[in-house]
């Protein structure tokens, strides 16, 4: 199929597969846990009567089921400390009855002082865990809202609201059980747990946990079908699913998003990622708006402006792998906590590694915390290794972060933000031209620079990129629709402003200042 300019080459299914990798991190599981669970649920569905029209809904149910963990993350952390470790541990126990009560009580206030742990333990015991139930409801409502915003079938939202329901009716919402729970969710309930048990403890453990929860958490029919064919169903479970092939094989999943649809879907993911911390609400969307406007001020082509905006929307998706206790810590972070926070950009790069169209966005998004002097994360890149798109993203992210409150400080006033950004430039960490563009886009006073370094105008930046790629004067004229004489004048001014004497020296100048943006592949 020929791709049109409005078609970015990313399907919603592929985008949400990447998002599910972030959810895996938040569950304390290796990436592709959710996709393996979906594959198992789909295979099992073939044995218990899941209709062809329900297969696509099952996929979206599986990849979004845990998305609401961002909505209850701060509450989970307040009760149980490290929310990621807590969720990882939940796979080992049935959370109802005496075992569930013992589990909650043993984890209450696990990261706080002993007095706090005792107080929270008593509260859970005396209230019957009503606050925890409210958190689970918030999870389900948030997830169904995400499905609605993504334009998915209402059946997906209905299913997601039943994520914490149980076959015996003792889950959340209360009284919903048995066949009232959608078949797709009943399949995923089992698959989500047995995938972990099989991977960590083997086939016998997976069968044992299914049988132990038969008729309580799990549908007896689904359990019996699984136990009868467990070895065949799990035969290749150690092989990571190729989600691109699986999506391509399902006509209901493989339609590519238009450019406008991708914009909207990325905004949804950004909004939900920012729920990871109450202090970050709206952060990614704000960085995208500021970064996009700054890229326009800097004279970047429309494709690069879009790339900056998309990368900004996803630059913090790796935070799903960082505990809320670190994100919302009111004091200084320990060395270990700082290292876990630095993993954010690494996780972002890995989550967005496929497909190729998404990887182009991820390649820039993962550079949001790099600094020109090599002090950034996670690669410690320097100078020319950081393209102009990433420099603008870094400056926009820094500005927005300073303008927002954090657990350890109030939002900074505009004058202080200006001073802090100037200090970052003097220290060699942020690019001066990128900072100027961000300040102008934010309505702040900027320096006396032009749109590019050394006063290069937006048009001169366009010409510089062309001649650095080998274009002649006539080539430049044709590409930009200007007269050869005008192109020659631009080239002379570029040589003068950059103090270059040849094409090779002007090319080196462009590389040194990150003006060629080598991370953006041609479509």
C-alpha cells in the first residue's frame, strides 16, 4: 500500500502495543508480558467460543487493562510504598479472603517508619480496605475513559470497567460476577496471572494457580480449557511475540492512523503518562505545545516541527518504570533513586523501538534529558551527537518543568526560569539557540541571536542543510523556488556568518551544531 503524506505508518494497535511495554514496566514485569498474555488469551478464546468479531476487542482490552495503574499509582504508593514492587507481588496471591488481607497488611506502609506502618495497618484492618477499593474503581474508570478517547468500540470500555471483577462476584465493582463479566475479560484475567506463574515457576505452577482460583477469581470453563491444553497453549511462550506480525494478521487491527488521528492518540497517551505523578499533570502536552512553537521560531521544516511535538508527547513514557515514591519524593533523592530516575529515557527508547515510524519519534524522545556537555541521561551524548530537534525538546522540557510545581519545590517565577535557563546555557548544558527559541515561544525575552546559531536566519538554515548534503547553487535554487543569484547570496552569507571557507568546513559546522538532524529518517 502506498503511504500518503497524511498517513504516518502507525496503526493504533501498534501504538498501544508500545504503550503496553510501558505498562509491563509499571507492573514490575519484563516487556511483552501483556502481549504474551493477550496471545495466550486469544488462543484460549478459540477453544471456548470467542467470536471473530470479539478478537479485536480482546486485543484492546488486554493492552489497556493495566493502563489505569497510573490513576491509582499515588494512592498505592501512599499505602504500600513502591507501587511497582507492590503490583509485581500481587501476582503471587489471591487478593480476596484471608490471603488477600494478610497481603495488604504485610505491605502497608512498607516504605515508611514503623509508626506509619502500624497506623496504616490498623486503618486497613478497621475500614475493610474501602480506600483501596476506591482506588481500584478509579483505575477502571480511568482505563475505560482512555478507551473512549481513543475511539474504541464501547464494548472495550465496558470490558475494562470489569478488570477487577471476579467470577464469584466479590471483586470491584461489587456484585458483578459470573457470565456478567465479558468473555474477553474472563480470558485475560486468567492469562495475565498464568503467564507470570509459567514464566517464573513453570508449567505446573501455572496449572496449579489456575485450579486454585477456579470458581473464585477465574471462570471454571476457562480454567478447565486451559488446564486441558496448557502445554500446547504455552509451548512457545518463551518466545517474545512479534506484535507487528500478529497485528498484520488481524484485519481489525492493522489500519494505519492518519496524521490527525496519531496526534490525538499521542495526546491521550501523554495525558495518561502524566497521571503517574499529580505534579506532572499536563506536563507532556505543555512541552509539546511549547516545543512545537519553539521549533517554528527556529525555522525548522514542518516535518521537524511535528517530530518535536510528537517526541515531546512521549518523552516521559519511560516514567511508568519509575516508582511513584521516587517521582513524588519531597526531599533529595538517594544515589540509587537518582539512577532509577535516569532510567526513564532508556525505558522510553526501548518502549518506542518499533515499528519504524514510531522509532523515529522515540529516537528524539529518548534524548530529552541529554545535555551538550555529556552530563545528561541516558547515553551521556555530547555536542554534535544531539540533533537540533532534541536540543529544542530538552530546552522546552526544562522550561516547563521549572514552571510547574514538584514535590520538593514550588513552581518557579518567570524571571527565575529565565535566569536558570541562561545559567544552563553558560554551563554548556543547553543549546543557546534552542533556549532562545523556547523563550520567544513562551513570551519571554530572548537573546539577540537570529533563528539559528551565529545569527543564521530560517532561510539560511534551509540553505545550509542543502549545501551540507552536497547541493549546488542551482540545486538550492530549484529546491527552494528562488533565483540562482538569490541562492548564491544566501550561501555567501552563510560562509561569512559561520566563518567557513569550504563546503567541508560548513558541513562540519552544521554537524557540530546539530543542524542536520541525522535521527530523522526519510519516509
